[in-house]
């Protein structure tokens, strides 16, 4: 059975705009999606909204429509009290970015593989705290 996958925010954006991803990442996404196990933390929607608000990313359509389309086939994991608290109690050393901590906590809660290009998160995975795959 394919592994559950959580997409880091940048991976979700790249997937939607057709940015090149590694073959292993594409295969994981395809397999997980076909089994209904492709996830995105709700904090990623917030991050995208902030990027849009700051003018760091723009869309050809309104952002709400883009997000609705971009969530097709992806299960958005709510930011629950358990995940929020877990993000403050992660084992080992990981950087302090709150959104990244919530994404990591979401992947750990789902026992999922986190697809990312973030070196700090990949390093955290290398230490055995999280399953990661570089995209």
C-alpha cells in the first residue's frame, strides 16, 4: 500500500504550477493520491495567503478559486489543538518557523512522508524524527 504523503507548502505550489519535481517525488504523489492519502496542512493555505498578500506570489485568478482548484484530490488536514501543541514539543532540534513546525507535526500525526526541499526539515528527517523525501 502506498505511503501517506504530506506536501510542504512550496511543493504544493510547485505541483500545481507544473514545476519540475524529482521522479521519486512524482511517483509518491501519484501513488498516495490514488489511495486518498495525499495531505496538506491547513497552515499551508495560510502561508500561501500571506505570500499573496505580501506580493511574493501572484495568480491569474482570485486566490480563493486557485486554492479550491489546488486542493482537488488533496486532503487538507485541519490545525487541531493536538497538532498545534505537538508543534511546540517536537523532539530534537528543528528551526523555529511556526508554519514549518506545524507542517512537521502534521506529517508526524499522520505518520506520513513529508515531501520538501527545506534543508532544515530534511536534516531533521535524517536524524530519524520524521520521514522525508527531497523533491
